[in-house]
């Protein structure tokens, strides 16, 4: 086992993991900024499964992203962030990076896709971040390249950075400590960093637990790639599920995540909107589209039965859009 802060991975039963020591070190590193979010039972008597909610929507920025952002920036090499930090994000990772950059006293720049919700862009501005809005294709290129022309700063990759995944993995530590005999954990899939981090912790501490990724039907590259046995591209349409889904997998993420996930569940926009309504009605929880995917999967019964934990990854949704969904819409 490598010491805290090590970036190398080790193999366990054929799986490439983020080291447990790195995840444990991340927990210490981010303890003052990322809260230990509640794990609560969702009362759905009509469901054959026992459904639990991990409420990452209650983090200070309304998303789990503060965990990975804090760990990545705080574990950066000495002097690396002096010139500022840079990330690419649809909104939640940007808020995490901007939050920690503000605490460290350095500027933050965010490259965001032009379909990013205004509520998330406003939040970035409140935190002092500078936003560069670009078309989706240009945003995706920035994600793949890990850089943006003309912008200096320490790049924090929202998905592929090992320190980001270690920070995300702290959720897995909390699950194992708070709830035994978990059959399945359902995780929204955006780029795969959340899934890989949580799955790494579970593989080390609760190897019998399945991890299923959840994607919207408007862009489900992981489900398509698992079915094909290799990475494939899919058609992508922007929707209110702005924090998940895409046109393709990041090349490096396929090899990381494939051995760690037991499968993927694809949800319709109608199922996702219904999950948002149910969370508001029965649990008084506000979830954004991506945050509701896991609950939609559990309610669909396509994730099976037993004890299921749904990662409610975020709650940053435009008020107007939320109101429309609560009134029965699905767009």
C-alpha cells in the first residue's frame, strides 16, 4: 500500500483502483470544507427495493464536486497554483474549483459549454470565477486536451485527475461506515470520475457491492460501450440533465471504469423528471437532473432489489426549470 498522496494505482482482482490510502488521505485533506452528507431512507412502500439516498446535494456548493476539487487543489505540487487554476465544467466542478481557489487566494477560470444552466454560471461568478463559454464541441476538446489556448493556470481535470477521483471516493468510505450489506450503489455517470472513485473504495471495503452507472437516454455512451465491448460514440442532445450524459467516453476512462462497474442503466427524461418530483414530494429534497438519475434507476426496478444506495449527486437546478418539472413537465 502506498502512502497518503501517492498518485499511483494498484490492481485488485484485475481491477485498476484508486488506492484506498489515497482516498483516506483525501478525507483528512478536505474535512474542513466537504461535509459528511446524510444517508437517509427513501420511503417508497411500492418498491421491492430498500432505497437509501446519499444526499450530496447538501454539500456547500450543492454538489459532490467540492470533494474532488478540494483534494486536487490542496494536493497540487508546491507553487503549482500560484498563477491560478483552470477547469472545464458544465457548472458543478466549476463551483468546487472556484470555491477552493477563493479560499487559497488564487484566480479560477472555467471553460463551460454553452448549454450550462444559468443558475450554475451565476454561482461561479458569485464565487469569483471567470467563465469562458464555448460551443459543446470546443468544450469537449478542452476536456480531452486538459488545456485551453491562452489561459494559464493549474488544470484540474473534472474527471481524469487521480486526486479528484480520490476525493470522490470519500463518499464510498462514508457509505461503508454507515450502512452494512449494501447490494447496489447507483451513481450518475457524467465523465466517470465519481463512479470510479466510489467504486474503488467499495472494491477495497465492500467488494460484494455492485456499482451501476446511470445515464440519460439523451447521451448514454457507457451503456452503448458496455454493450459493444469497446468504446463507441452516441448521439447526444442537451437536456435538463446537464450534469450527466455525453457523446462519448473519455478514452482513458473506459479502461479505468470498465472493470469497476457491473453495468449501466439508461433513463428517459420522463423517468428522471418523475424522480425529481418524487424526491421533492416524499423527501423534501431538491435534485438536479443528474442527481435524480440514480433514484430514477432504483424506481424503475432495472437496478434489481435488495438494499440500494442512490447517489444524489447535486441539487443545482434553475428555479424555472424545477417549477416546470414539478408541474409535470419533462424538459
